[in-house]
C-alpha cells in the first residue's frame, strides 16, 4: 500500500469516493467538494478557512495495487 498526499491528479477520484461512501450535500459544512480542493489551494479559499477558524487542512490517499491492476483507495484527513 502506498500513502501519498492528495494531489490535483487524485482530487476527482477522492471526492467521488467520499461521496460514494458517506454521501454529502453541498450545504454540508464538511462537503468534500469544498474542502478537498481548498486543501490544495488554501490561498484561493481563504474565506472558507477563516469562516471555520481553520489554518491548515491536509488529506492523504492510500493506494493499493491489486494483481488485477485494479486499485483500492482510502482517504485520511488532518487539520491544524
């Protein structure tokens, strides 16, 4: 298994995974469609960060390659 920081390349897949597992509404304060992009570009989401008193948000993805060349994925969150 490989764990790596969330990247722009994995962003859409990570959002889709979270929505598939947990569901979400765009009105939810923890909507991954808000926070995952914001974690990659905090300067573009200063108002969102400030509105929740958040200084830093990081996400990691876990990727496990199977013999069939299919991947299992996971996501880890940390804020500070």
